[in-house]
């Protein structure tokens, strides 16, 4: 494989969805497919760690002050206050780090963040929306996770209809009714996009 081929800018693969749609499962599956040459974009967040989460692996955990300082210094490609004082964002340095390795960047990111990346890099980005079969299924999945309080689950469910309404703004939609089919559909979309030299 020639060095010159990999020195060009990599592609950006965005997966967005309401919480509980299964996007993280799909992204983890794609990361294991070596031929796709993907690396995960680790988001920064001002929220506290959950469970076994590790700084620099699951997220870059920043204090609220650190996060706001980075917003001021224009360190983010995109950022959002998802819930009050709960900020999430993509550091520009993270994309540069992955592209410098000659890899394509894959994101597991909320809907508005995904659309902002697509807007900034329209040609380099494949934006995929992962859709649950229906809202009831989404609620069941969130409760089965057992990670969050009823209040947090209610907040996520309340956001879901607005998030689902953005699906047509994405390049592609993967319906996660049958996980195996969703994984195959996602793989094919990503593979075609990466191998299509535009």
C-alpha cells in the first residue's frame, strides 16, 4: 500500500440517533472491521463519569470551566449543551490526531452535532441516522440498560421525537429493528463511502 494514498485527508463517518437506538453497538461493530480503517472520535464532555468509563478512552472528561475555556478558544469542531451544564463536543485536535494516522474518523454523536459536522465537511462526511423501530422500543431499551434514573430516561424520551424528525436531513437512515441486518446495512454504507474516491 503506497504511503501517498494514506496521506490524503481521511473521511468522516457520523452515526447519530436518539439514545437507545443502538448506534453505539453499530459503531463498535464497525470499528472491529479492519479493512474500513476506522478510528473512534472520542468526544469531550463536562458530565461526570458513569460506571467503568475511562478518561481518554470513552470520553475526555473536562470540568465545566475547562469546557467553557475551550469553547472560548475555538478548540471545538462542534459542541452543544445537551442538558443544563452537560456539554458535549468534538475537539479539532481529535480529528487531526486520527487523520495524521491515515485513518477515517467514526463518530457516535448526538443529532445536532452530527449535522454540524456534515455542514462543515459536506464532501468528506457520511452522516447516518440510526432509527429505532418505534418509540416504545426505545423506552424499553433505555430502561433495560439500567444505567440511568427514571428522570434521565424521561428527559431522553422527551427529546426523541424532535431527534427522529431530523432523520431526513441525514445522508442515510439505518432502521435498527433486526440488529444483524442493521449491522450489515451500516457496514455496506460505510464501505461504499470509503471506497468511493470522490
